[in-house]
C-alpha cells in the first residue's frame, strides 16, 4: 500500500473499496463466486456492507428484467447464513412485486423494514401508497406515501 495515499487508513477500508470495484466489474455469469469470496473476508461486518451495496445496485438494475429470478435465486444461495443479506434480498423481491404490480401481501409490506417501506412509499403503486399512508411504520414513511397519493390525485 502506498503510505502517502493510505497512511492511517485501516486495511478493511481498503479491502471494502477494492471489493466494491471488483463487484461492479463482475460479469453476470460469474457473480456468485466473487460475492462468496467477499463474504469469506475475516471482517464480516465490512464484508456484509460491501455485499449489501452490491445487492442494492444489482437489484435496482435487474428489477424490471426477466433476469431477476435467476439472479435472485443465485444470490439467495450465496447469502444463506447471513440473515441481514437474506432479508434485504427478500425485501427487494417484495419491492419488485409492488413496483411491477405483481401479487404481494399487505402484511408483508407492513412487516418490512423502514428501508423498504420508505422505498415503496416513494414509488407509484397506489395500493402500496394507501397501505403505507395509513399504516407505515414512521411518520416519514406515512408522509412520503401521502405525498405520492397526492401526486397521483388520489389523496
């Protein structure tokens, strides 16, 4: 490591940055191995942080595409044993259902994390907006959903 550029920077910060670059450049077919490799890092908190960034980026890219199902299944196998990552992937699947008008359940949305509720409240599904405007977990979520309903002319 160059001591001028990296003086005082913890090793896990450098690895985190390197992992993000590596995961951004991975080809679709080769994605599982690098994600698994990151999760094998001796610093599990840093590793999960890098992988969640990757999941968020890739999920947003693949959300409307037919590649979603295969990708989500592959990632689910890789993140098994990492409850936060499993939940994040499940919540992306729920968000996908809400965003694309696929079947979803009100109780699942209400049981979801603040992260997902806020993401859904900022989307355009009128049913989800109604649910979150009335029963979202936080005032911010409820207000964001109400604003979305007003924009749609239904609030």
